[in-house]
C-alpha cells in the first residue's frame, strides 16, 4: 500500500503520460464522433508511447467478463464502464471518459466528463459540482487524516449542490495493480476510516448523479443510474505526500 520513492517516480511518469492522452482524446469528442473512434485513438496513443492499456482484458470484481476495450465511454445516465460502440455522439450528450495506463509495470487511472456541445443548465452544474467534489477530496488527502475525511469532503460538496453521490461505486488504491486496497468511498464520517500515510497512492473518483444515488448493472457490465438521470465522473491518481497531496495524473 505504501510506495517507495522509486515506485512513485514511475507512477508520476505514468500519470503524466496518461494525462496527455486524456487531454488529446477528450479534445476529439464532438458531435458525429463514435465512441469506438475515441477508443481506437486512445489505444494507439498509449501503445505509441510503449505502454499498455490497463483496462483492456481486465476483469474487476463483479464483472461478468474481461473488459473488451482500452477506455470506458459512458453517455448520459451510464455512470461508468460503458463499452465503446459505434454510437455517434450528439449535441447535448454528457460523456464520461475513463482511462487506465500501465507504464513499466505500474498503473495510472484518470477520468473526465465532457459535455458535447450545449448541455442543460442542471447538467452543467452537475459537472462542475463533481469536479469541485474531486478537488475537495484531494485537498483532504494529507498524512494523519483518514479516509472518512476524504469521503466527507466529497459528499459535502455534492450535497451542497443538491446532487447525489452514487452508492456502490468507489475509488481505490492503485499501483502495480489497477485496483488495490483500500476502497475509497465518496462519502464518510470525519475522523473515521483508514489512516492516511505518506506514500499511499489512491485513485479518487467521485461519481455523481442528478436524480438518485442508486445504480443498476447492465448486461455489458456498465452501471446506469436507476432512474436513468444524467451522471458525471472525474478521477485523478493522487499521492499522499509528506507535505500534502500530489496529483500524479497531471499534464506537464
């Protein structure tokens, strides 16, 4: 769970590489572009850098089958794990893109929400609230604090916006494996939970919905809001540093 300085250096480079790819692929998301085209671009960019798509062939706990693509592309009420298809994006779509990259044996994980053209005002507020919730959670990731402090910081922002933290979907530790301990909930009680220590690397990822905190698992292993209301999702891989949090998935 605690990474050495050498491991952190590799993960820092993995994060920078991934952030550049996320920026490039998200910039290509526009009306008429298919989800498969975005997946193909991401896969090519990852492999051009000599790295591996961490999602491709991965089978997380509870999944019915290994994941068939390099990214997750989830539209509208689909929160996460949407499989890229020939669906062409339309004006007004809310697209979640989730990426994983393996560099020299270590993983980085990152997600963004991209509005396609003009979206509804409440969806704009949802996207911004989810982004702010991630920022608040990251700010709480200091040595000596606990995971409950992180979860509370996220949920406080979401509730203030009158949105819903999705239950049953969480963040996680990340390192040699894409999903490691601990489980990182997007809600919690201050002062409770696992003690944060310098050297921990966590994937923090608030998933927030307009109308409900419940999701259902679909046949393709994706998760959709129970009322099909729009969801948003942002994620960074973050180091608990001695002097505070450091976002590893930053484009530099």
